[in-house]
C-alpha cells in the first residue's frame, strides 16, 4: 500500500468520525494535502461524509480543479480547501462544517472564544468571515477561487474562521489536529451559550493557557489515543493502521 493509499483510508475514516460527532451531516467535508506533491490536495467526490470510501477520494490542484482525471462530481465548495492550502504551506488538513452550535456566533457581535481546555487548540482568536463583505448577495456557498482566497485571508494564521450564517472552516497541521479542533469547537460553543444563559460574564482561556497546551504540538500519544477511540465509535477502525 502506498502512502497515498493509506492517506485515502485515513481521510475516509476522518469523514466518518466527523459525521459520527454530528460536525458534518449530508454536507461538509475534510481534505488533506497530498503527501508528496504540496500543490495538490485530496478530498472526496461529492458524497455525504458518513458514506465516503477510500476510492471516493479525488486529487485537486491549488486552483480547486480536478487534477487526477477523476470523473466523479466534485464538491461545489472545494475552493475553501484550495484557498487555505494555497495561502498557508504549514496547513496539511482542512475541514468545512455547517455545525449549528457555532452559527449564533457567526451572526451576532458576541465573539466565540475558547473557554474549555479541550478547545484550546482552536486558538485565542476566531475570526468571522462574511462573504457579503466582498461578494455582495450570494448563495453563501464558497464556489469560486476568489471566494476561497478571501476566506483564507480572513482565516490567516488562525485555526478556525466562522462563516457568517453558514458554518466554519478549520485548518490543522495534521488530520488529528483538525479533527480535534472541529469536534471540540461546537462543544465549546455550547458551553459558552449555556454560561451566557446563567447571566454573568464569560471567562475565556488565557493566551498563556492556550500556549501551554499548544506546546505539546499537534501530534503525540494523546491524539493517537483519541483517533483510535473516535474511529472505534464511528465504526471505521478497519480504515486506520494498527496503533503502535
Ligand atoms: Zn458549506
């Protein structure tokens, strides 16, 4: 099995893990930069994430267009991924989600901040991108290269950008990191909403607290343990290599 074959299996598993957590439903997707060609990325053809198989994974160029001659129908919003990979060479994996829990923070002036330790990797600042700022009235979907680039510019070096009235885009240095951020961001949003109902102020994680948790890096044994658990719960352990 080549590196790319193993990665296709891992991406298929990551799709199912996100679906299992309700981060994606019929819509939403996760991609990974190509293991040997940084100017390409791997993303499923247009399928609901829970149903994605390794053979559904297609290759795209950083212009968002099909690069492997595949005849499968691509996702309309593949430009989210293209824009982020093009803008930031450090990013190896990208998620797009319509998670309901984060949407209130995308349409109000209340910022979404990390308040629980498991969401520390979301970073101190979570910008909100409004497609209307530059593109006026649209269907809100990111369907052009220019829109993907504009979203990536708002994301900048942050891990997450909320998308007004739409969802979020998450960027990670590993597939495990982007999964962790995408799974715990909606949980963090729920905790913030519950705390606001209590009527007092919100205490966010401090910049140093976030730094201390980030010093462990995006990988590590803790994340291996999480991947193993998430895959078992999502019924897709068979897609991942055995844990060493
Ligand atoms: Zn979308």
